[in-house]
């Protein structure tokens, strides 16, 4: 009789457990809309279906958002809500982060997640997916009724169990009670630990050498990955969120960690794992821990949703960049205005003319690419960070064109250039400066402009007078009014040098500018001086070592970049040098041969100066990846073009482990 009762109880428990674990019986269908549908479509649906609680926004069969009836009419009912949202896409008013769970997640887990939502979303529909495709919704009201009914069944089962236990042998009861007491104690400990994990606001999971996630993981993991985790291969879970290359790297690192027995080496392996992932639109930070597990070890991962933190950091970075931009603009107003004026003339006007007038399209493309790269460097140096970022995107497009086997024809290239809008590219930075400094900031300083023109006009008139000491003296005095010290132009790189070094994790002494006091016409040499940004950038990025490497090699912790200006007769030598690791001539030759710039036979006989000259070739870079700083291969070619425009030449020398020197020689204008 007892065995029959126990058997009946087991059957009831199995039926209850199967029902309790499945959410599928509660799934209801509801109307779906596309994110681009207007608000009026949702309004009509709610009007025609007064009992509908909400609708789901679906894109590519996957849920993208949720609109609840009450939320919809609260937004529509505002002063301008109807005018704003009735005819506009519903993606503007939908909840982009509704509760989305897979149909395989059990009811108890869904209940915990649903009840932990913000108060204003507590009664929102729960969106159900199957294989990441929209399956339906679950009403919170029906969900709570189902939970209540399940609890009643559970109570009945417990009562029956109690009756059966009382009929059992006293010894068996005593033994069972002892087992239950121990089990309860263990369960309470486990539940206590799980409760702490579930309410820590972080995801905790672990896996062994087979990479299968253990059953002990926190609730936050389900919210992050949207699926149950137990038994799933961690890398397979991650495969849809990161690149195949990242998965391969992680697989090799995990394999090495489980095979290694040295803690120091394990720490090195851990440093190779990515610290952050993008998962379903969230930024998730990951901390990796190696924990002992009997004779083996396990990997524990601590996942933290840092989406809002990263957004705040981005806003703070944006604000800091804006402050720096305004500070630089206040001290370099004329430079900012001049750079913008030149850029507005170049894009799209002069650039389009180049595309149409230069007979060889590939040559036109290379020249436009070079100038755009220089403009990006100019704006970055002036602090116009948004403009520089926009130009980096255009550089990507140009780089793709350069990489094609066949260059675009003149008409196609002109069409591409015509699509650029110089004022739109710089609009964000211009608006920020105008809001803070006022629109008058961009008005020309008439006194400066008129004064310069008057000086030139008077100089032209004096030049027409008969020759004599007085005429020559007046011309020299007038000319000096238009000259400025070359040292002061180069010294403007001081802030840029320090900021770039900090960005790259390097330490550099303040820029030292010394030598002769040479005066030059700013308009004549300004583009050349601006192009030096590529030389300084390369020295910091490629030449100067990290503080750790410098100390290891017996050098001072801080790197050194210096500029010396010398005048010999009518020739000026501007020398820029660093005390970094020098130029790897062998690597330069290797890359030049790989890019087809020189033949293997010629490479074997090239003198050092010829090798260094390859650095100034178009599209040549020793960087394997393109970044916002370098890798385009157009930086030093821009410097060469400006030196040649001045009628000058370049000399390069380098000593491995000691540094490099660039000499720029050009004649003084008469």
C-alpha cells in the first residue's frame, strides 16, 4: 500500500514538475509591428482591440521592442505627443529593453526576473523567443494565476507526502528525517549562496576543461544571455557575439590555462582574454578567475553590465574633449578659422576639381587621400575631435578605393567627392564652439586681415620706387611685419605631443625647440609645419618605447623628442630627432618588397638613405592595422609633398636602439 502511494505521489510530482517547468503553455500570440511602422498603426490596433495589453516590435523575426497600451497613451496624451508620434516610427516610443526570455527558461526563473523589473515595467508583457525568434508573450496576470495554482498543487503533494511518511516505519522515518535535515541544511546554504549571487547585480558562472557551464550560475547570466546556461559550451554561447578570430584566441587560451601548472604563466594567459564583450546591445565587462576544483581547476567568470557606465564615460570623454577644444580655440582662433576656411574650399570644390582635372584617376585618388589625411591631423591638433573622427570615416572609404585593383574612373571619383559636405563634416565642432564662445568667434579679425593686406600693398608700392638704401630698408621693415619665428610655429606641438604620448601609454619629456632664430612667412611654411604632425606622431607611435621597455634597455624612463633649427646662408635645416628604438631597416625593406615598391634584387643593393626614403612613399606603413592615429601610409608622403613644394629635401638617419633623426632642408623665401 505504501509502495502504491509512493508511486502515485511520484507520478503526481512528475506531472506537476513538467507543468511547473514549462512556460510554453502560457504563451499567447499578440499583434507584432515593424520598428518603422507609424504610431497611428498601433493606435488603430489598440482601438480595435480594447483588451490588448500591448504589442511587440519585431525585426528579422526577433523581438526589438515592446509597447504597452498604458505607456503608449501616456506618451500620445502629452501636449505634443499626438503630433510627434502618430506619424513617426514607433521605434521612437517603444521600450528597447523589454524582458525577453527563451521558451526553455523555467517558470520559476522567469518569475524571479519579472518581479525584479523596475516598478514602471512590473506588469509589462514578457516576450518569449524560441531559437532567438519571436514566439509570443506571457501576460503577468495569467502568469501569477498559474503560479498560484502550481503552489496549490504543491501544497497538496506535500500533504500527501506527510501522510505517507507517517505510515512508514519509525526507524525509517528517523533516518529519513536525519537525511532531510542534512539536505535542508545543504539546500539552505546553496540557496543562500545563490540568493547572494542572484542579487549581486553580476553574472557568475564557471566551467571546466570541457567548457560546459556548471549548473551553479547566477540569475544575471540568464538576463545577459537570454537562455539557460547549464551544460552549454561557453564558447558556443559567445560565438554569436564575437568574431571567429576572438573565439579561436579564447579557445587556445583556455586550453593553455587548463594544461598549465604554473600560476605565473596562468596570469599571463588571463591577460590575453578580452575584458569586454558586446552582448545583445549591452556592454559586458568580464573578470576571469582560476579556482581549484579537487584535482583539477575551473574557470570562473564574473560578468558585469557596464553599458550605462560606458555611456557615462563616453559623455565625460566628450565633455573633456570639448573643454580641450574650446581652450585650444581660444589660443588659436586664427588657426582654427583658417583651417576651416581651407577645408571648406577643399571639400568638395577643390577635391572635385582634382578628380576631374588630373588625367590619371589613381594619382588623383592618392592626392585627395593624402590631403584628407593631412586635414585630419590638422583638426586633431587643433582639438576639433569630432571633425577628425568624421574624416577618419572618409579615410576608410578612400582606403577601400585605393586597395581595389582598378581605380575608379574620373566620373565615379568626382561623384564620390561631390557627396562630401565640408560644413556638415565640421558641423558638430563648429556648433559646440559657437554655443560656448558665440558666433562671433568665427568672424574674421578685420584688423589683422586689413593690416596684412595694407602691408602687402605698401610693400608693392615701395618695390616700385628707385633702388637705394632707403628703399631696401623700408622693404626689409615691411617684410618683417609679415614674418614670424619658426620656433614658435613648431613649439605649438607641445600640447599635442604630451596628449598623444599619454594616449599611447608612453612618457615623453616636453618638446625642446632650440637653435637659430629664423623668421619665415607663416603663410608660406604653415602647411609644412602642420605636416610635421605625421613625423611627431610616428616618433611617438613607432619610435619611443614604453617606460618599462626603456628602463629595461638602460634608458631614461621618459623619451625625448627635440627640434633644432639652423640657418646656413639662405638655407634652413629643421631637424627633428628622438631617442627611441630607431628604424628597423630590414622590416622596411621586407614590407616594401611585399607591397611591390621595390624588387627583391634591388632591395639587396639599397643604401640606408634609399631604404629610409621608402618611408615617404604613398600607401607605405609599417603598421599592420589602421587606427585613428596611423596605419594609412599617407602621413609621411604628405610631409614629403610639402617639403618639395618649398623646394627642399629630406635626410634621414637612424641608429638601432638609439633613435632617429629627420632633417628637412629648404630655402628661405626671398
